[in-house]
C-alpha cells in the first residue's frame, strides 16, 4: 500500500528563487515547483477534494507533501488514521516555527490517499486551531526564506529530540515532575499562541519565564527579573532595561490573573509589550536549545541552578 498526504500551510509565504523541494522532516516536504505541484494535484485529487479545494491548493504559495510506500504504515491502517498521525507531525512543526519568527500558520485541510494497483481510498482532516501573532493579530501572511526553512528544520529536530528524550512530549502532562523545565515553558508559549488577547499572552509568557528561571516563590518577580536580565546580558541586552521590562510584564500579568482591569495608556501599550516579550522569549528559548551546557543547566538540579545565577550576579 502507498500512503500519500497533501496540504498547505495557510499564511506561510515562502520567498526567494530556490524552488527545490525542502524537507522539514521525513515525510513532510515543501513543494514550490509549479510543474511538480500540477502532477501531485492530479485528476483523482481534484475529483475527491472538489473544485474549491483544488483551486485553493493549486494557487497556494506551496504545498506540503508526504509519501510512504509499503513499509511505514500497515496495509490495514485506514487512510483517516494515517492522516491523523501525519497531522500530529504537522502540528509539532507549526508550533516549532515560532522559534524562527512570530507567525499565524494554520493547516486548515489535509488529504490522505491510500492506494494500491487496484484500490484507492481518500480521507481528509484538519488542525482545528488558530494561531495569532504576539500582538493578537490573525490571518497575517508571514514570509520565510530558505534560510528560515533551514533554521525551522534544524531547531525543530533538536527540540523534538530533546522533548522525546526527556518525557516532555504532547503525550505527557506538563505538570508532572518528570517534565522538563524547557518543555514546560514551551507548553506555555504554545498556549500563548492560541490566545487572541495580548494581555493573556503576556500572562502565559510570564508562566514560561517562571518555568525556566524560578526555583521557589520567594521574591518571585524580583528574582525572575534579575535572572532574565543577567541571562540576556550575554546576548547583547542592557540588563537594566530588561529588568524593568520584565517587572512591567509582571504588573500586567498581576492585573490579568486577579481579574483587574487595564485602562488608558497602559492598555494601549499591551500589544507592543506582548510583541516585545515574545521577542525576548524567542531569544532565550533559542539560546538554550542551541547549547548542551544551557540545556543541562536549565533542566538539571535546582541547587546548581541557583548557584549558577548567584555567581553570575556576584562574581562577574
């Protein structure tokens, strides 16, 4: 049996002159070559998907394509079950794209064709989720270059390998003791992407910071602001500015979580502050995932973690 999958990422606009296929992961290829797209979107696809969906895929900036022959899925696996498995991979990739840049990517409809010489079965499904920019805006095209795609593939591979090896996948509860600090922070960032309200996003971002930098609840806001400022100093950020920024984010978070209201100029700044916070978190998350030493530190012993930041504060 052969299993063929087809979809497109809505609001992903790939730019540049490189029209070669790009593999985000085995079985998930980005296709931009128009002639190859025409071959994939054949008459059988058009008949089963319908004219509206066919036109949508045919005119898309790219299509996502996967094909498995004989040895991955079982012959008695239904096309719908195979498609569900494929969509889980796509869901991971969509969320991992945040590590490259803020975006609103969606997978609105996907198709699977299970076939042999004398048999053909079609099914469709989708990822029923709506991601928004850090400002709360939705339905916005975001451009990715070939270099962005390379970073997406590389970072996603590192991240998913780490999450799998550290009991931190989507199949585990993120509040369990075994779940990694990094995985827990990533879960809050994913929640922020699903929320439309930038004030709520800031609240989720604060929880992500706590997952990474806190070891107790003593002087939480001060300690977190201090540690984030110290950490980002190594990446060219002014620690005094970062300290004040994080304190400000927590003042918003306090209002949100305690059911208070925001008004005037403070309310008007929320989208920009959410975008600013989102950018700081992306730097932090990329710095950690790119360093074996930092991954060990942030997911290791709490005592060693506290000592590390004491030394950074007092000895440097």
